[in-house]
């Protein structure tokens, strides 16, 4: 399991597919972040789960970058 979360290619693929899906009219994650920046009025539990679900690949990428940067 550790090898999966340390694979650059897999994390990149997850960011480009799951993280940005659906692509049109705008990425879902971007829409949720704009909604939160606007005050998050009317967000339900499903919307918060959706934010975490689409944001998880980017959290993995941030983790991988931090580990690689501070390892040296």
C-alpha cells in the first residue's frame, strides 16, 4: 500500500482524472473551492464529501512533494 501512495505516475494520473473530473464546464474541485470562498452557503454533507473526494489526489501530491523536498 505504501508503494501506491509514493508512485509519482499514479498520483499524477489521479490528479488529472479524478481530481479534475468533470472537465467541462469547469473542474468540480474548482467549483467547490469557489463555493467555499463565497461563504459555503447551502453546502450539504454530500458537497463536503465531494470536495474531499476530488481533493484527495492533490493532497497526496502535496504530501509527495513535501516528502521529496524535505528528504534531502
